[in-house]
C-alpha cells in the first residue's frame, strides 16, 4: 500500500484529500506546512507528496526545491490555487512532477497520483518499454520492434529521461541539467536539435509514442493510448 503525504495549511483541504485517498486504498500522513513536512519525512517515509504552494514557515516552492535535492525519488504533485502559467513554470523548474489547480475533481487527483506512482516505478527500472521501443540503460541498448538501433549517447540519455516519465512535462532547464550537466556552456538550441533528431529517428506512427512541445514549459513524451 502506497503512503501519500499531504502538505497544506488548510485543514479542510487535508481532510478532503485524506478521505479521497483512503477511499482508494492509500495510506496517508499529513503536514501543515513545508517545515512540518520535512520534520516528518524520515518517520513517515511517504511514497508521494501532494503539496500546496502558499503556506506559512516554508512554502511549497521551497519545499519542492528541498525534496528534489534530498529526496530525488519522491514524486511531487503540486495542488494549489496558483494556476497561472508562470506559477506552473516555476513549479516544474523546481522539480514538481505534476501540477493540479484548486478547485479540483477528486477523480482527476486520484488518477494523477496513480500515474505518478506508476511513472516512478517505471523509471526506477533500468529497462523501459514504451510503445514499440525498449531502452536498456544497463547496456545502453535501444531496440525498435526487437531490432537494435544505434544512437548517440546524449540522445539515448534524453530519450531515457523522457520515456521514464511518460506524460510528465520537463522544462528545458531540467532536461539540460539532467542530460548535459550543470556546467553545460551551450544553450537551449542544443536541446531542441536533439529533440528534433529523436523525432526523426522515432516517427510516432512506427513507435507508438511522440515527443510533444509544451509551449512556455518544455517537452514531454506521450505514449499512444493503451501503450503506456
């Protein structure tokens, strides 16, 4: 049973989300703000965190920054009333995996929680299968319909990153940092060129997935329906 941590200073929201999660078989722990959440992380050991943005003591942005630094494998869903594009960009740049605005539908929240848990389980494996493509990081081998495909290392790392989290939006800065490193001296054009090459190598009609540009945010890989 997965345990979900809810971090929100609004007691009503915490009670509502707790009830929804319990109804769908999740274990739940709660925190009233970011500082409270960090104090409970070790003891509660959650599998996913749902965090608000506007909170006292430590807001959701600062909490997300800390979680990405020290709890890299913890999925983070931001649940907040701040729904502007700039707010979403900031959340994704700090490492949030998904972003849902209030008011929200209970069914959508549960669907997103389940999707995030599934994505992290996929990414933890060294072998990712998406559509007709298998990406094996242990051997740095890619096959398409069982046929080996040789591609440059940076394209491999970029595809592995995107395919490990199908449906997740990555900012350009995130992808550059994860694939090229913090000391990269190039620019976003380098990333765009590599994305273009991946699209040319793996046409959606053949591989059953596509890499989509999210205007103002970055990129995400989307599996064809029934392929994820």
